[in-house]
C-alpha cells in the first residue's frame, strides 16, 4: 500500500513540474529567453530589449503557469521586470552572486554565453524554486532614485575636493581652475543638501511609518533608515533577522574543518557595502547613547574582544532591532521584556 506521505510528496513533485521556469538573459539590446519543454531541452527565442520586444515576449507566456527567472542588470532589466509585474507574471530577480555561484559551484560550468546563461537561469528556477520578486512601491522607487543620486553627488564632490587639495600644493596653480573647482564644490554642496531634504520629506504609503519605527532606535538616523527601507523594499523578502544581517554583510563567517583547520573568521564581502558604511556610523553613536548597544559593546570589550569585533556586534544588534520594530509595526521600547515560554 502506498503511504499517504508518499502520495503527498508525489503531488508536490507533480505540481513543481507543471510550472514552467523560463530563464531570460538580459543585455542592452536583446532578451534571450529559454523555454523548457519538459524533456530537458529548451526552445530559445530572441527579443529586442525595447517596448515592442517586451510585449512580444509577454505574448508567449502562459500566465500563472510561467515563472520568469532573470539576473538583475540595473536599468537593462527594469522595463521587463515592471511589465511582468503589471501582467501578474511571477518573476524572480537573482543577484549575480546567486546565478554565478549556481553555475560555477553547482553545475561546474566554465563556458559562458547568452544562450547558456538563459538555460542556466531556467535550471536555477527548476532546482531552487526562488521566491518571487515583490515590486517596489511608488514611494520606495522615488526614494531609491534619490538615494542613488545622493550617493553619486557625494562621490563627485569628493573628486572635486581632491582636485582642489592637489592644486593647493601646486606652485603654479591656475587661479581660473581653482575658482571653477571652488564654484563647482559650492554647487555640489547645495545640491547635496537639497537631495537630503527631499529624501527626508518622502511620506507616501507606509514609508513614513517605517521610518518612524526605525528612527525610534537611538543611534539610527533618517538617512540610514531611508537607505534600509529603500534597499530592502521594507524588509518584505526577509523572514528573519539573520537573513537581514547576511544581506547587509555583518554576519561573521566560520572556517573550520576537522581538528586541524581553524581559519580566522571575518565578515563576508558580498553584503551591501553602502548599508554597512551607514550602519557603522550608527554603531559609533549607538555604543555611546543606546543603552542596549552600549552594554553589548562594553561587555565584549571587557571579555577581550577588539574594537572592530565589538562594533560589528553592535551593527548586527541594530539590524535585529530594526527588523523587530518594522515587522511588529511598533516603535522601539527600551523597557520591553520578552515573555518567557511556558515550560
């Protein structure tokens, strides 16, 4: 007699095979789509990466039976992802680290071209069944654009400041060059303040509410709170604080094997660098003025941990607090005590 558990398992496998995972490799000019036929083979189609091409691709899809898997390619993938979400077609957007790791470590492939990339994305969907992408709200999209502009303005201002610094050591510095650079520096300072003010004025949907929750944590300011909400889409795709710490890149690694190999742990380099930089500045304030973080920092330092290790621990603590207040939709309460489970 076939057990009930086996029947359930077979039904799950059958449902998995019904869904068609279509891999799409995205370039500046072309969209290469790989349609699996169920027998391990693929039908490949090429569409122009423009409005007409996206509409033509959408006409080949079967609604709820299709799940698109593609790699994030910045502006090149933006039009297609938006159209798929508008058409209620499931789409998963992978990071380059996800897709490259699957190809090199799981499949062991060394050949890379557009057609093979599309097929491997389809295979990734079949094997890994990635979570669907959740489209950004209008407020978050506007904030993301402001965040990008703000970051670029900071970088450009730094370049101008460096030029002025170099000119200050030149014995024959051109006064006109110095004056123009000083004028540009003033313009950039003005625009940076304007963009910063605009970022802090966004209050659409529940965006302002999330900012209110996050900034209730002493040490976390509006700029960092805005960056976290924008970058993580309001933590919609995170089901635990550990996932958030891994995303940002403040989750320590461990290198051990057997009894003899003991590598030195470190934080990974694959996380979000900008969020890490912002959180480090928050941690410098939190270790002084946030009682929870201050106690953690001082306890680790007293136990012999170095400053850097203690600071990473504070950053990780801040992320856990941020995750908690956003998911529970409440402000941070220093007096909160979790209820112990009944035994």
